[in-house]
C-alpha cells in the first residue's frame, strides 16, 4: 500500500544520496590527482633539463665557495657537520638539527603507525627557516646555516627551553628559541633577531617550510582521501571549502595558521601576530593504486610576516605536531578544532548532531567500557531506542493500512479509474486517521544520522588501532581477503562487516516485505524488489568504509529487526486498531483548506476526463 511504498521510496532516497555522495567525492579526488600528476611531470622535465655532469671534487669545492660567499658575515655558520639533539616530554620525542636550528621531526609516544613504529611527523626532508641578509646584495635561508646549540634549560613548570643561535662579528645575531611544555603538543617558537634592519629586508620575515606527509594508516588510499591543506584566516576564520580540496592556496589577506593534515595527525605553523601573506600547497607523490610508497604528500609553504621596525625584534610563533583529537585542539581556542570535520558544506548541520548527541554519548559510554567495539554497540542501541517512537509511529500507520486493505481492495474494484480511486482512497485515509507519508519518517531520519556517524567515525582518533572481533583497527576497513589487485567498484579487499551489514539488511527487507500490504499491481513490481537490490548496491559503497561504521549499521539492522518483531508481535493489536478506526469514523471531520483544494482539483479533473470520453 501507499505507506509501504513511501517506506521503500525513503530507503531508495537514502541509498541514492549515499551513493551520490561517494561518487562526487571520488570525482573530485580523481581530478585533483590528475592535476598533481601534471605538476609532478612538469617539474621532472624541468629538473631533467637542468642536470649537467660535473665531477665530485669540483662539485664539493664549488659548493663550499658558494656557501662561504652567500653566508657573508655568517661565515662561521656556512660550513659544518649536521648534528641531532633529542628532547622529550611526556607525549613527544623531538629531534632538533643544528642545521637551521630547526625541528627535524617529532615522534608521538602514544601512537604507532601501521608498521608498529612510532608515528613520526616531518623527517629528514623537512626544512623550516627564514631569509636573512648576509650582505647588502646577498641573502640566505637559515636552513643552510649551522647554528650553535646552547644547553637545554629546564624550567620550574616542567617545560624545557632549547636555544640555537648564529652570530656575526659585528654583533648581529639570530636565535631560535623553543619552549617545550611538559605534557602538550604545542611548542612555542620565538625568533629573536638582533640587528633586524640590516638582517631583515623591508621589516618582512620570509618564512619557507617544506615537509612531508608520511603514510601512517594501513588503508593508504583512504588516508589520502582524508588528507587536506587546512588554514585559518583573520577575515573568514577556518575555510571548510578550500580545506577540503587539499590543493594549493594563496593567502593574499593573511592567515593565522596553516596546517598539513592527514587522517589522524597534523603539522601546523601558527603566527601569534598572523602572517600578512603567503601560499601553501600539498602535492601527491603517488596514485591511490600505489600502496607501497611511504611519503604520500610533499607539503610546502612560503609565508610573509610583518615585524616591528626596531633594532631587536622577537617574533612569537608556535608549532603543533600531534593528533587530530577534537578535545586536544579545542583547548587552544584558535580554530584548529575545525580540522576535525564533524560536518561541513551541505552537511554542516550534522556537526551539531555530533557535538550535542553522538560525541557526548560516545564519551560517556567509553568512560566505563574499555572495548570500543562494545562502545559502538551500546551507542547503536542508544540511537535506535531514542528513535524507536518514530519507528513505532511508522509501524502503527502501516498496521492501520493493513487493517484497511480489504476496504482499499473493494475501492479499487469499484473505481477502476486511477484518479477516482485516489480521491476515494484519500477520503478513506482521512476518515481512518491514517497518514500515508509516516512510513518515510524513520528512513529519512537515518540520512542525517548516517552522515553524522560517517564524519564521526572517520575523524575519531580514539578508534585508531582499536580491535574488535576480527577487525584489527575500527578506524579502517576490516579486511578478511586481499585480492592483490584492484577490482573495479570493489577495491583490493573484502570487508566482513560490510558483508554482515548487507546480510542483515537483506533479512530486514525480507521481513518488511512479508509484513507489507504492497499490491502486485503492474508498474509496482520493480518497487517490490528494490529492498532486495539495495543491500547489493550498498555493498560496493560500504566495502572501503571504516569498520566502526559498518559495525554500527550491522548492529543497527539487528536492533531494528528486534524492535520490529516486538512491535508487530506484542504491541500492535490489529483488532484494537480496527476498533479505533471505526471510532474515528464516527467523529465529525473538519477538512483543512489543503484537503478542500485537493478534492476540488481531483473533482475537476474527473469531470474533464468524463467530458473528454463523451466527446
């Protein structure tokens, strides 16, 4: 009947929206990869054309002379041996290099990569420095100079101060001062310049940052899809639209910070007095089909920062090397929490579902349940119980229509004309107090919940590395078979929770069809079989999703099936419903203006059809 038809239409609408969402994401990602491949090919051609053969001895000699010439008054810092210093706090192991007086990489003690090593952000390829004038005609980036290392200072609050400096004979100097908190991921970086008017051109500090984004997840393809260039501007704040593209960006109006984000970690450079201009980019190093590469993005930024026109200046900045943890980033109160995409763009409304419902309930359950698989199961039960009144209302409406089926069949025989039948059917529904659209409500309610959970499970670092049953990592797909090659639509693996989701969906559909009052009228055969087709279609869309999401939908189907059985077997009384309908019929009816207009339109159409038949 119409209520069951609306339920099926709601299911189809949900499936179409989900499939369209994944198709659009895939289209944007492929366009971005094609663009990055063209850029890399062009760079390779230019570099190849510039290569000239030269002997090793001549090369080393020429390089030394070039460095000494460029260093100007900083000749002592021009040539040296690179040395590494390691400083630790409760959360990080920080590797400093005297070449550039910079942070080379940071290892996070609480997190491990797919290969069981500690998660490291940055690396030997990373360079972070700024330009200084070494003579009236020459300048050099601090990345190319060897700094002197001062002893580490341990402060009263448990923090540590690391200082690197270079000096000229005439007293001009540059100093990098890093303050590492006892138990935090945000490092204070102060650039102190003595003799700034001579060393810095136009009171503008030109900063250059090159780093890499290394693979940290087992599902490298999915990790790439979740890796973005992020930033916050003084005028617009966090820019969701451009952040989601993960491409190059110019900051003509400045930026408060820029960050290179991968699925669960990020490297971010913050300016306390904001960058006045600059640009940043992420360039993919390989295609999605390549799951052997370690470096997945080359990241770069060129930024300009205004400094005071004084002899000595101190430029306060900060560096974040750490997890994409909403609670950690929120406490900084600088917009970095928006890197955790809980809902943006056309799905911005689901952010509030996550912040006000999903996250608090998840956190509460996790406070007394240690296994996150069970946390997800309890969260699923909570969501289904909360939405069960709407489910009951839907089944109650369907039960009314089932009771009315004999009368509807009689109306169909009495009024074979479709428009006349529709008019009489509407009258019958109004008399019985039946809303034929109510069957759609529980299905439509799943749309925002699905996308809220999709965002939540993608970004929740608490699930990373957490196993449940056969799944080793709930933040990634639960592969039980690897094909060794890419299969169109399916990928290179088979997810077991996706299979259990599809099977339970099929059982739910079969039960609904058995309880359905849907007729076998011509034109409705396809609608009848759509609930059986949808689980098969959704299998391909869900196979690459995190196991947490497919586990949720598996349990959701089972709980829904249980609720249906309880409602149908023990709560709904068809005889009582029929008695209520008969009682409703005795009550005086007051038509709404909409109902009156609809009936007038249908009556007019009926008269026109009769007139055409006579003519």
